[in-house]
C-alpha cells in the first residue's frame, strides 16, 4: 500500500494540480532539504542531489508499476512510496508535518514534500531511469500483454498463483488488495500452481486484474488506514478484509489464510483449489 491505483491517483493529482496547488510540470527546482538521509537511495551523497536538481525543470510525470517517475531537463527523479509514503504540493511558507523526509523547493515558491511515517519509501535521482526499472514486469494495461502471452508467463514460472502476481518482476503494480480482488473475480484459488492455469483461466484472470485496477482508479484508490486517504474503493471490496462476510457472487463466507506471509482473502466456494 499504495498499489497501482493509489499511485496512479497521486500521479494524476500532481500532474493536474488543484485550486490549492499548481501542476508539477513546468516547476523549476530551487533547492532540496533531506530530513532523513536514508530516504535517498541514489545518489549516495545528498549534496550531489541538490547540486544536480537546482535549475532543472519537471517536464512530465509518469508511472511505472508503483514508481512515480518525474522526467526532468537532464535526468529523472523516481519515488517509490512503499508502505506509507505520500506526496503533497504546498506553499513553502506552510508548516512542515511530522514524518516529512524530503522537501523539494521550486522557484515559484511552491514545494513538493515527501512524507513517510514508516521510512520505507525511497527517492532516486538518475540519468538512467531504465536501469532502475529494467527488472519490472509488464504493465497490466500493456496492449502487448495478451492472454496468450500471460498464460505462457504463468506456465514458465511454476509458482503459487498469488505470490507470483505480487512479484513485481512478473507483472508491475499489483499488491495484496487488488490481487485478492482479481483472483476472486476470476474465480481462481490463490494457491493454484501457476503452470496449471489454462488459456481460458489466464484470459479471465488478466481481464479481472484490469477490471479491478480500473475500478480502483475510478474510485481514486482504496483508503483503509491513516496512510492513504481520499479513495473510495474500500467500499466496493469483494473479499479483501471481509472475513466471514458473504461472497458477492455466491453468498459463502469469505475466508482468510496466510499465503507467503500475506493475509489472503478468498471465497472457498467460488475459488476452489483443484484436487
């Protein structure tokens, strides 16, 4: 958390701006303040980051998996929010907030603050963003990710289905929430070996992944704790965090198990484990 829909929502808000803050594209850096040095993954020296960023312009904002990618005049700034990261645009005169880890000031008098209570989020400044993103799997909405290709990917990995879907090198952007929701919609058990998924099941799963992500984006993501607020998708969960409540498809009670050290929610009736 945040997952692809939450990161996409943040990206769109930063790109569009609001009545309270301008869009980020076109902003020129005037300084950087690192309040917790370990938030910076690259470069190793925080002073190098400040020297490089000052005077550069944010050209456009993109997303790759769960990474926010700011394309700059001469390089790239990447931010991964991990478990508790958040970004806000505000006037430089605004008071700082607890857990602010990095502050990027702009010549316009605005600033971008990176807040991260649990300290897992990271910032990279690099001239080779492709190197950092190279290991990510395909985007769920990539037109080149056909059902046939997806089924071949599943067969080649030979892993339990849910942990594989959470693996960012397999497919980029999925987390615990949307994986549980997609597996329920596709009527697939989280513990099915991936090489047992036939083409029809792969097609159904890929469509389910896309459907739940699109629903999440339309709802501005899911707000389930204090970390990420403003979304509505939590009011439309099928199984996630609904242990004991009825499955929307069949009415059976949703169950919770641990898969790969992650709480996993599924319908024992709709999502039967073969054998």
